C-alpha cells in the first residue's frame, strides 16, 4: 500500500488553483457590485436633480403662497370679527336707548290714561255721593 505523493500533490495543486480562482471570482463580484452600486447611486442623484428638485421648488413656492393666504385670511377674519362685535355693541346700545324712549312714551300715555280714568271716575263717584245710601232692607 504505497501512497503515491505525486497524485496527492497534483490534487493539492488543483485545489489550490481552484481556491485562487474562487477568491479572484469573489473579488471580481465584489468590485462589480461596488461599480453597480455607484452607477445606481449616480442614477438616483441625476433623477433627483432632474425630476424631484424642480418639483420640490414648486411645492415650496405653493406652500409659501398658502402661508401668505392663510395669514391674510386670519387678519381679515380678525377685522371682520372686530367689525361685527362693534356693530353688535352699537345695535345693543341703540336698542337699549329705543327701548328706554318707547318705555318712557308708553309710561306717559299710561299716566295720561290713568289721569283721565281718575277724572272720569271722580266725576261719576261725585254724582253718586249726592244720593242717599240705600237701607239694608232695600239692598236685598
């Protein structure tokens, strides 16, 4: 049983060459993957510069306009609220004054009517005082 070292050495040589080829293949795949990664990243940056950046500028402009319009609407709303509050205060004051004036006029008319009623009542009650009071028996 003799071991032939020449055959073993040949197999070891073939295994070493295959291992070196595998290592070179892995290094080549790593370099290829890195180059592909760089190309994809360059494509993304180009796409962003050509497509996304102009859209972002437009959106930023629109948002600026929206902020301006919102601020203007807020100011106008505050002005309208102030105007409505002032108008309501003036209407309330006017209604209070009108109510007081109408109330005073009605009180004067009621006073005159009561005076006239009192005069008429006193005229009729003066006339009935001259008649003698009826006796208790005649009332039944």
